[in-house]
C-alpha cells in the first residue's frame, strides 16, 4: 500500500495567547504565539517501503506519524493510502497496525490472547471463526519466533519478546500500513540491534509498507529503505541511507548523522591557516571559513610527511568494536578532534595516551555555499 502526503501541516496553540495545544510537546517554532509543529510536508511512500522518520526531540516526527495514523488531525493537506483518501477517516477505519515504544500489552492476558485480541473484538459479522483465529495467531507467533510462548503472560517475557508480541498483534488484522513509534527505544543496546536485524528480515519476507519514528541515526540507516530527516517541523532531506551519508543536503543533516570535527581558519591563496597548522584547500576562495570532517576522514602517522603533517597529541583511546576511537588535541585546534582507525593501524602506530602523532584530513566538507562541497585537502610540508 503506497502512502501519499500532500502539504500536511500542524500548528498548536491559540493565536495571540502564546499557549500550546494539548500534545504539542513544545516542539517546532513559534509564530504569533502559536507553535508550528509541522511545515507543509509532501511525502510519497512506495508500496512495500520501510521509511524511517529521523530527527531530534521536537522535530515533528511523532506528530507526523500520529497524523498518518489518524490519532491527530492535520490543519491542512491530504493523506492517501493508495487511491483512497483517508485525511478525515477515523483511526479505526484506516486499516493500520501500530507498535508503540512501551509494549501496551494486556498484562492479564496470555501471549496468544494478546495477539488474538483485535480479531476477537471484531463485529460478529466480520469476526473469523475460532479455528481461523487460532491458525492466524499461531502463524504470527511462529513468524515472530514465539510459538512456544503462547500460554505465557507478558511478565514472563523479556522486553524484546514483549515487543515481538506487540508486532504480531499489530499484524493480526492484516493492516495496509504498519506504523512504529520508537519501537526499540525502551530496550538495551544488544536487544535493539538484534530486533533491528529481525524486523528488517521480516519486512523483506512480508513486504508490508512501514513508517517508523526514531532519534537513533544507526537504527534509521540500518533499517530504512529511505530516511526522512526532520528538524523543527521541516523535512531536511529524503534519501536512501547511502545517499544521506555520502551526499547530505545541508549542514544539519551532516552533523546529525554522526560525529563531526571542525577546522576553522583563514584561507588565502587556497591555503587554510589555523594557528601554526596549514592545509591546502584547492578551489576555496579567501576568507574566514569553517570546514567539517568525520572521524574516519583523518589519516594518522607517527612521522610528519606527505601523508600526514599536522602535529596532534593523543588524549584518549577507546576501542569500540571493529575500530578504535582516538581523541586528539593540539594548540591549533579550537576543540578536540575524534579520529577512528582500525585495530591494525592502532597497533602499527603503537598509540597510547599522550603520544604525539601527525594528522591529515582526507576530506573536508563545506556548507557555506549554495550546494554542499566535498574537498580533497593537500598536505603542506
């Protein structure tokens, strides 16, 4: 089922009173005493896509999800599920499944009865037979790998298992659209990672259309077919995870998607000078500039040379999974840099806290131009 949003907007509060409407959560920006939660938003979601709504707290992502669900009304615009307009259709008639951060399971019901609840609550004329309900529920429990837990109660399950029950319950009525609001936010890191992989495989198997909210960049990039990055009620960029990371539309997207280092200095004759450090930046006009780079875009060596020539000192070393995070300081830096290197390079350079190294950006990113630019800086001996 495809979803099409056209010019969806939302404002909370009463003009001139500076008050906020119920549920505003204080996000967006204020205009004439009202809080603008969503700027007019256009969004096309293809049939079978898994779309992530990513943004910081107050960016409007949950408001947008609630409007799609019918839990909240937009001030303007239209919503279509396929060819059916659902802008003013009640939530119960939109044929959606909803999974919340907090599992919302009935504590007094078994896992089986929780999953079956939506089916047994249907009007008698539409309700499947008890045999059909049992078959459907057991199929779903097998799908979420909980077929052996049908008679248990929620309190007897782990957090990850409870969230899988929630997902099975949401899928029981065969919804046209599945909406998930921070579905893994209440779980610990290891369980979140496992459930992300599991949900991705399940989505590829069933091919349902899904829209999920998260503030976790890694989660959005790992799960989504496309990501909608939001800030202050606006859509900053819609793109695949790879495009988003490699070709950010603006500085907000670049900074929100990961750790960022800054290099600020005066440029003259295509050479950036920052204290006693100098870097050639071909094609950049004269003036005071701030350029950005990611931790993996820093080359390190233990001797100055063409590969790396900027003197730095190691102030912290933190092994994290397949990489090592190195914090670097220098007199010419306004704030410390974070570099990420492989364990092989870490051992080759024999890095310890306090060691002197030499650094060189492999890329620099510029966002003070009409379109973002990626530069290939050169060492200056």
